[in-house]
C-alpha cells in the first residue's frame, strides 16, 4: 500500500503510540483488501460505547484505555487514547439509565455505558446514540468519504446522500477516528458505485409498508449487488428510503442502490449503470409483493401479541407523531406493551410537541439510544411481537426466539390496543 508522508509519519509514531497503532491497523486492513492507498475522512460513525461482556472484562483488567486499545485498535498493548482527530459520532448503543424499569437490560451494562460515554465524550465522540445519524445532524455531503458502521446507515449514506462509505467495523472506525484515514476501496471508488441489477416495479409502491416489502424483495435477489429500481413508484421521502435500504440490507447485503430521478448519482437509468449495458429486469409485481409479505409473516402462529415495536431504523419525528395520532384517546391492551425507538434528540422534539405525552397516556413508551435487537431486550415474557419494520421482523425472531408479525403502523397500533394481530395485505 502506498502511504503519503503524513501517513508514514503517523505509522512511525509522530503523533503518539495510539495513532501509530491505528495506522498499523489501517495498513493491515487495507493490504488484506488489496487497497492501494488510504483516503482522508472527516466523518466517522462507530459503536465505541456499546456495552458487551468482552468490554466489561477489558475495563476490569485495565480501564477504558485498555478496552479501546484492544477492541477499537486491535492492539495487545494498553495505549493512552488521545482526542479523536476527526469528527466522530456514536451510533446506536445499549439502553441507558432512563430505560431502567422499562427495558430489562442488565444494570451493569447501563453503568458500563455511562462510563463509556464519559470516556468517549471527553475525547470528542459525539454521543448521537442512533442508527440514523443522518436524522440528527450528521449529514455528509455528496462524494464525501466516510467511515460508518451499521448496515441501514451505510446504505442510506451511499444511496440517498451520495457520500461514500463501506460497512466498517469497530476496529476500523476506531482507527479512522484517530487518524482521519480509511482504506480506499469498495464504495469509495467511483467505478464500484454503478448499478449491477435492474428491478422493475409493476405493482405500485405507495406506502411505508410497500417500500419495506420492495426493499426486502430486492435485497434477497441481489444480495451484495447494487440494484437500480424503476417503474411504478410513488416519490419516496426520507422515511420510505430509510425503510427500503434497511430491508434490502437485511434480506441481502445491499450497501448502495439507485432510483433514477430520485437518488443523487442516478439522474437517469443510463447514468445509474455508468453507461454499461442495462441488464434484464427482475420484476416486482403483485405476486412478488404478496410472497414477500407472507415470508415476513410466516414467523407468527399465535395471534395474541405481547409486544409492539416501532422505530427501526430509529423513528423520525413524523413517525412518532403518526403513532401518537393513531393512539389518541385509546389505551393499550393490558397484556401488550408498545415501544417506539427514536434518536434521543428527536424524542426531545416529540416531548416538546406533545407527542410523547399522548403515547404515554395510552400506555406506550418512546425509548432512545438502542433497540431490542441491539440490546437483546424486550418486555419480560414476550412470546409474540408485531412491527412495521421489515428489518426487525427479519432479525428479532432469531435473536430473541419470539414470533413476529409484520404490517402497517395502523395494524401495529391496533394490535397494541386489542392485544391481537389482525393485519392483512391490502
Ligand atoms: Fe436501528 Fe436497531 Fe433497527 S439499531 S436499524 S433500530 S435493528
């Protein structure tokens, strides 16, 4: 790998041992990928503060410097961790102190995370604590090189914002934070950003549910490909694209897609494919739509619903408002709980706008920082849950061993109020 003079200096220790370890990690990582060089980044999104048993053990052994050195720099030595060199934010993490008594999350992890936030915050990590940093102020510009983790955030960053990131890990984001560098490969290279598959929609996609179904269909077919989606589509908004990308990154490994006329690197179909031959289309029609819906709903047999989960990826203010409107004047079933996951900064807006009060008056909760999949935590005794998120319907049954129903926001709120699932595809 070719290194610039400033990169060589960092590797040789000019900025201290932690930065040297970070550069060593990036060189090893880049060489394993056959990257010829590094590129500059000033936008890192990682998961430094997320608690885990391994982190608890390392902190007990040698404090937070030890945990960061091993887990975020892949170093055997305990290094003094300096300030982050470039803007860095924390993605989702575990549940915090305000979820105690609601989410059954280990108290020792709540305490560990509080300490982690203090350690990371002192060094310049912005504790956004959400899988949707783009909803709360971290909006990279088109073409900007980023180092982000979290599949739903990565696909949004590449596709909707036109910024450039691979799906990084805890160690590479830690090293990028301290150096402002990341290997130049994959989605950073313009030639790797053109479409590989064409999806032609023949059954009109109009709703949040529809965008999730289409995303799940697309990811399953193209896996790590870069789909170009055309056809009978209503114009999507942030929330629709957030759901589409998260679903496609769950059933497959989509990190980038194009919708000609909507996403920034695809003004036209031709440009979406970079002038290359347009492949034969994969057709999404009424039969495909129904088949995806049935796949997501074949994980439920019991119709008694214990738990309703909204906000995956973390909810926008408008999604919280829509849930509040659907709950206005209603009360949750005595055996059913409702959690809406949101970024903390947006919960503040929901609080001030009166939406949280309506949700809580009905018996629901707006929770922040985390989600049941990340924290492996759902209301005690949950056997069956319902969600409007294709991603949670995909992952949570396996993570928590529970049954799932997938449907619209209205289906989910009805289930929360009646305690029974009655959703169907319309
Ligand atoms: Fe976010 Fe959790 Fe979903 S981290 S994308 S709410 S699985």
